[in-house]
C-alpha cells in the first residue's frame, strides 16, 4: 500500500539531488547553494525508504476517513502562510509553527508534533542563522 508513494517520494528526492549537482561550491570548502536541496533530498529518500520497509499498520476505519478532504487544502494554506509568518516571526519560528501545525492537522500525537516543530526550528536557526549567516 505504501510502496508506490514511497517509490515516488524517493524518485523525487533523487531528482532533487541530481538537479542540485551543477550548483556552485563556495570558496574554502564552505557549503554552497546545493546544501539545502541535498539535505531535503536525503531526508526524502530516507523517509521513503522507511515508508517502504516498515510493517503495515492496522487499516483506518471508514468513519475516520470521512471528512478529511480539507486537510490537503489547509496544509497548502499553511505552507503559503510561511511568507507572512517569516516577516512577522523570523524563519525559525515560522518553520517551527508551520511544521507543528501540519503535523497536528495530520493527527500526529501532540507531543510529537510540537517536538518536531521545535527541533525543526532549532535546526533552521542553527544552519541558516548561526552557521551560514543567511538570515
């Protein structure tokens, strides 16, 4: 059931990696503009591999499937909300809030959703603000 989506996500990750190959490297061995797409591509391939290999879970009840048509729309709206949130709260906080919100929307346990948002915000702050000095 999850094999085809996993393969599609892995293929997209490989395509992103290959697309970032011609990006230039910075002087003195510093990571260039290829760093972020390659990190995302690696994460996609790892997540896709996990989707394919992990054991099947129990099927979702029909009653739990009804009324979920709005979730993709809200998820896209949350991603689009990054631009104004970036201006108001900065990149790390904006990404953390949006990641947590999408996880909650997908019915991830609240503690895991909030932890994921906080960890993501920390990584964004560490990489883009402290290490790369982009923001």
